[in-house]
């Protein structure tokens, strides 16, 4: 009797092996293994423009607090070559005078850091509940089919890397997919195919809501802010209009 | 994260059903300095002339010229010259409560910075992390009305004697950060911030710091850690950021919306702001309505507006009509859900929702109709919390992971009814025993589900045992 239930229980698990979505193994998050493309000797140098940008960003923080520029530094690396090899982390550690381990900590903690190449276009599908309620499961399936790439892996031609991500912060425009920096909101299955096709052909699909609305107003038309905005000084309080004597800098 | 991740000293828990974030200070109970309302009972649609965010939908120019035409940067110098006490008093009179989820009185928070300088500079940090599922209000402010935020930073900085503001914006918001950076550059060029801001003799800098994709960095101490270049792991409080914060200096962390309404409050008066909403829940709020509604949107409305009216007026009603409603999550994913009968009459403000055993949070309303698999929706939220847990403290790291495994078995009913009480107990063991409020944020949705949908859970378990025989849990326990 127990065996029958074991088989019945095992069938969904076996079937799951045939499905498309790949589960992210925890090793991917924390461990680095040297490989041909990703080892401490992998060549990496900031371009001159990027080095200027990085130096400007370091100026934003007080003297001695250049560690705060780590976020920007790794982001610049990612914009330059598409991902962050370990040699780039070492370079950043050297520039910001911090131990390499602190850079590894940052690189493994934050989800936007890509420690392996994620395709020319990294398509991210939000799967958290507000998007799920508006059909993100179907959108994910459509993205996987359109890019011929399972979530968590890379397409054969290296054009697309599909990832499932947590809430992207555009819930009133759900479902949302993000391609690199741009959000494609209010997408349906047709929109997904159009976007992926445009990217394949080298075009840039217009980002934002895909169903005709401009931002986060109701699709049937604005229910608020229908009048012109009031002019400067509207409703200003009398207390402010009185001439105030400047206080010595407090 | 604009969620309820601001843990405040827990006060009088005994007379509330849940450990709701209560504002207390260590030496007694809260007094909100606020004018009495005029006995208002109808909190209804806001007039456009009373709305603070006049470019919420991006219909007008967002740059400096357009912003000034809509009233931003008007008489800012006069406000700065009025000084710290005047500004903090206006905020206290207005009754503004933090819009990031915890609802701590802003005037009181800013007054904590009013202590003699000990040589360390003071900082303002603006929390634009907005990771709470359901919330998308700050992005509208930052891309369509960034000058309100920049001016707000200046005024808030003046009120607390800060020398610089760091706006921590989530890494995914690249285009919004771009708009904000342009607005800051325009303000610098026009002499509105920087040295001698607005000609008032006060020096103030504003910087944008981009995050890298972590919900936990919406928690104020984790945010400070993240700006310092470390992993976003929250600190224990005390010491509070007002004593030891960014770079070890006194810091105040506020949400974008809280800071962005400050200039309008100073211009139009705290009493004007306090005239909206019920006492101790005053002002206007940006609501995000998402999920199963006909026209999901972001809208600015008066506090204490009835939930039903809000959804029917602005979001086109629930899909399939109001009777098709199953449950609503009223304040972003960290708040417990409320079933339809509670939604009929509940008012959207802090006190009203606490009385309904939930919380206003970030006012991100997630509507679920009868077609929703409610257990799967909540299970998906717990998976979100498990993914976003920083891993520092055991109750959250292990407990949320455990809750995730259990609730996914509840989705298909592969569990015993005894496990419902076990899940409740686990959530109670996590809640209040963690370093930050992510543990609470994960525990509350589960408690809401069990409180209101226990029959649904039991029904699934029975249906499962009909087809598959007794579940493993049933056999073993």
C-alpha cells in the first residue's frame, strides 16, 4: 500500500523533470569555481570613460568612505562587459582599497549582480503575487517559448537569458517583464512575441505600458487630475507670506 | 522597500489582536500634536486642487521649468529661513505619518535629530527602494515629479540640520533614477541646492545611490549598511539611526512620499493637510490598486476613504462585480489579507485597518477575486520572503523557509489539519523574534490566511485525502 502512494507521489516529481523551468541551485549563489572564462587571470580593465565615471561617483561620499562606491563600480563593470568575472571584482577591490572578500560578499548578496553571462538581452519576468494574479505564469511560458530559452539558462545563440525575478515595483501595470534596464508593462502574450521579435531583429521595442496607457492612470481614462494643476502659490499659508527675519545659520 | 519594515518599539500589544507597528517612545505613550478635525464623517473624493502630486500621470513637463509652473520651489527660501522649529512644528501639526509602511509620526521623527552637534555631520537618507509587492507609488513621484522630492530633501535637511541627502533608489529603477538625477542636476545648476541653497546661506547636497536588487535593503538599517558598501543586513536597534546611522553619524531615513509632501505641507500649512482624514490619520495618500480590478492604477486620495469607494471610483470595481470579491491585501504584501465582509465597510487609514487586524502599510491594495487560488497567492508571497531573507537571524532564515515548505503543501492539500495550528505557531515564533521586521512581514500574510480562510485549507486537505489517501503528515502525526 505504501509503495502505491510512493509511486503516485513520485510521478509529479518525475514529470517535473520534463518541464522547462530550471531550478536555481544554491551553488550558483555562493560558490565561485574557476573556469576558462572566469578566473583571476581573466583580463579586465575599466575603459577610460568608465574610470572617470567611477572617480566622479567616489566623490559623492565622504573622505575615506569610498567603499560606498562599490554598488556603482560593479554596476559599471556589468554595463561594460555584461557580467562580473572574478578578476573584475579583484580590480574593483584594488581601486576602492577594500578586501576582496567584501566585494565577493556584495556580489553574492545582491540579485542584480550577474556572475555569469546572461545573454545579450537579459529578459526578467516578475512572478510575485500582484503579477501572478494578472497572469505572469502565462507570460513566463510565452517568454520561454519566444526566446527558446528556459528560465535560469541561456538561449543557444546567446541572445537571450531568461530569469524569473521578484517584485519589480510596477504592480499597477502588471504583468511586467524587464529587458536589461527597461520595463515592458501591461504585457500580454502577443506583446511578448512582438518584443522578442523586435529584439531579435536588432530593434528597440518602445518600453512602458504596452496596452495604450501612458503610465499608471486607469486604462479607461484619468479619474483624477482632470483639471489643470493650480499655479504657484495656490493656497499658500499667510504665515509664510509674512516677511521673516533671517535667523543666524542654525 | 516601501513596506512595513520599520520596526518600532512595541508598546501596548495587549489591547490589539496582532503586534501591529505602534508608535511609542520609551518614556510613555504617544501624543500626536494635531488640530482637531471639524467632525468630518465623509472622507470621499479629493478635489484636484487639494492633490499634492499634480503630475502623477506624467501629463505635464517634469523638468524644472514645468515643476516651477506647477508650484514647486515657490518661496522655498522663506521656508528655509523660518528655521528648524517652524518646519518641524508644521509637520507635527499636519499629523503626517510615515508613508513607507510603519506610519511613525514624521514631525516627531525629525525632532529626534534636534540635539546639539557632537562634531559628526548629520544625514538624511531617502528610502526609494520600493520593493514591497503591490507598491509602485514612489516610481511615479521620481519619474514624473522629481522636483518635489528634491525640494523635500532640502526642507527636511534644513529641519534636521543635515548636510547631505542620499536617495537610495532600487537598482531596477534605472529610468526613474535617470529622471531624478537630471532633476538634481537642474537644481544644482539653478542654485537651488548645493552651496547656499536657494540663497538662504544653508549648504545642502543631494546624491543618488543606486541599489542592486534586494528587498531587505528597504529596511532602514539595512539601507544604511547598503549605502556604506556592505551587504544589506539590518542592524539591531538600539542604537537607532538618529544616534548612529550612515557612516556612524546621526541619520534619519524617510520614505520618498513622506519627504515629497513636506514642501507642500510647509507652503499650504500643516492645518490644511490635517483637514483630510480622521484625527491621527490625516492627509492624502498615494494608493496603488492592482490585481483583479478592471482598471488597475495609482491614485492620490484622502486618507480614511472607504475601501469599497476607492476601488469602485478609481479602479473600475472588482472584476466581475463587487460580489465576485474574495479577499484584499490592503497595504502591500506584508499586511494580513481581509475577506470580503470586512472590505465592505473598512476605512483606508492606519487606525481603521489596525482595528480590522491588518495594517495600512504602503496602501498597496492587491485585490483577489473568486477565481484566485488564495492559498497559492499567499504561498507565492512566502516564497518571495524566503528569497529575500538576508539570512542573519535564525527565526527568519529557518522559519520562513519552513513556512514556505509547509504552505506549498497546503496549496495541494497534502497536509494534516493539525499542521494549520503548527503553521500558526511557527509564524508566532518568527514574529517579534527577529532583528528586523521581515520576519513579521512574512508571518502576517500566513496569519491572515489562517484567520480568514481556515475552512478553505481544510477543504483542500480533505479533497487531497479523498484522491490520494491520507497525507504523509496525517499518517505520521
